[in-house]
């Protein structure tokens, strides 16, 4: 593997409190490690060996911040077309279409439904018209997913991380991607 490829490989960053918070590349991880802002987190034997003329650095696949990360200010976004379509991945929540998208109130406003994250979904024009002033049950149009407010990005990352990482690592298992490279 050539140096530039290794530097772009990903390293998972944990907060000081051992919560997975994001993925960064090896290049950024090196900066955090040599400035003392992060340390190796020895979850597995996976690591990247990076050589420069003056040193050899082992960059582990998991690092932990040694400084308290200031939580970025994040608010639940407003319930509007842009944010709802983004949450629903630009997909009609009734039929899966990606075309002619509108917003639908699951419980119609005329029936007391609120303009809130758990009552507004993306619907294509056809489904919106077909559903009309009815609830999904009345219209026999079940929702693909239960609508809810978008998650804090850190929480979303952690959820995705725990779903995708096979922990605990196999005992005595071999490294998935040990690599050696030279940088100059
Ligand atoms: Zn539809």
C-alpha cells in the first residue's frame, strides 16, 4: 500500500469517556497523537505503521481523546421540507418513490395532528392525494418507518458504530489490515 493510501485509511475516535464519536483519517490521527490530544486505544491489534525520516509511528485503528471534547452545540432541526426530506432519505414513506415529494401529516392537521417530527413524513404527490384526510390505518397505507426527530450526530455515529463493529474482537485473531508504509 502506498503512503497516501495509508494516510487516508480510517481511525475511529473515542471521547475521553470511551464513547465512539467519529471516524477520521490516519493523517488527522497522527496530528492528534503527536500533539498528545489522543492516545492509542488498544481494542484490537489493528494498526498502521507509518515511517518518516525521523520516526516510526504506530497508528492504531482506535484512538481515544485525552482532552475533553467540547460538545458542539446542536439543536433538533426545525420541521421543514428540507429537513424532513433529508431525514427520510428523499423517499416517500408510503410507497418508496423518490419523485414528486411533498410533506404529509400522518394524523391530518384537520384531525388534530401536529406539525412535529413524529407526525410529518415525506410522501409523494400520489400517496398524499390517495391518503387524503385519513390516518394510515384508515387509508390502509402503512408507514415504512416510524417518524422521529433526527438524532444528535454523535449519537447517530455511536449507534451506527456499535451496529457495524464486531466486538469483542476474536481472541488471538489476526489483524484485518496491518499495513506498513513510508512517508517522507
Ligand atoms: Zn408514494
